[in-house]
């Protein structure tokens, strides 16, 4: 039995008709054509499908579409405009945090949430926040460097001085 759900994805409201047991990931990819969130494990292990649900990073493969209805959903496509990449997207490309292209969408969405909470994260903060995101290509050093670089760029653009926390 299908139902109609009202979803707000990347600031745009859409109605989707699907079954209540369908995942948010499948609805985004197949129902709305937003294929940036990757379908890796379909079990919540790899986090390549990470989206922001009311500002909180979640594995969209584990969220039922009905549970996302009425909430704000941000996918990798909603992080920035195509002609003006987010500092994280630019840093991932510039510093080699993108290799196979499978995990970066989830990493970038998770890192956006981190930088929203902590504009000057330590390497330990970055590693902790991205611990659920699996990357088989880079070894995480380039990803950590990209997040650090983006944080610096974003702070400079905002005109704020570092607010590094001590342990």
C-alpha cells in the first residue's frame, strides 16, 4: 500500500508516493533523482548515504521515508550550488580527499555538521565525528586535512579568529 509523503529536501518541498517501508535513501535516489548520497552497505555501516535530518547527520538507508516527512533534509546536492562549491567540497578535491568518489558525499555532509557545531575542530574532533564514515581509499589523512583546511577557510570568510579548545 502506498502513501504520499511531504518531504523538504534541500529547501524544496516535494510530494512523493511510496510505501511506508521504503528508506529515505531509496526515496531520494529513485523517487527524487538525488543520487549524490551513495548506496553502499544498506545497513548503516559505511555512512556513504549520510544526509542531514533537521541538522543531524543520519544514515539515510536506516531512516524510513515516513520518519523523515515534515523534517528538513539536506543532501550533498544541497550543501552548495554547482557553480559555487562549499569550502569542504573544494578542499576535498584540492587536497586529495576524493579518490573513488563513493564516500566523499557522506564525509562532506558529516563534516558540514561538525563545522556547524565546532568551527575550529581538532584532528581528534574530526576523527571522532567522522568515525562512522568508512573510506577504503585515502587512509583518512587527506580527509582530515581537507576538513581542517575548509574550517580555516570558513573562519577566515566569517572574519573570526580561531577558537581552539584545549583537551
